[in-house]
């Protein structure tokens, strides 16, 4: 996905700028690194709740699987809220700095 984002940067970058997620055009390294980090986090967060994920191939089982439990749900919700709050604080700071036109 990182490489695809980089390849389509002429279409994607204006959206990122509009959402105040990027100021300058990303490099190939930035895009690929973002894709790899996103992939790794996705696997790490899904492995405990989905038995069919094989995060440690060639191992044919998922030793991280515990099933869906309320604690994990709370953790995922906390990560979501922290991410949204971080984004809103970022938008507020951009607006206060005078760099952002809504």
C-alpha cells in the first residue's frame, strides 16, 4: 500500500494536504515505510482476535490468538480514541499557528 500511495501521490497528496496529514509531497521511502508500519500494526492488532491469521509463518498456528475478550476491545477502543484525539490536537495546532485555512 505504501508503494501504491507513492505511485498515486498526484491523486492522494492533495487529499492528505486537505486533511492536514502532510505538508510536502512524500518520498518513496516515507510511503513504503508507512505501508510497512501500517501492515505490521494491523497484523499485531488482529492476531490476538483472529485464529486464522498466521503471523509467524511458517508456523501453522497462531500462538497470539486469545479470542475476542473485553480487555482487547477496550484496548482497541483506547487506541482509536487516542488516535482521534491526536489528530484533533494536530488540527487545532495547525489552525492556531495560522497555517491552515479551513
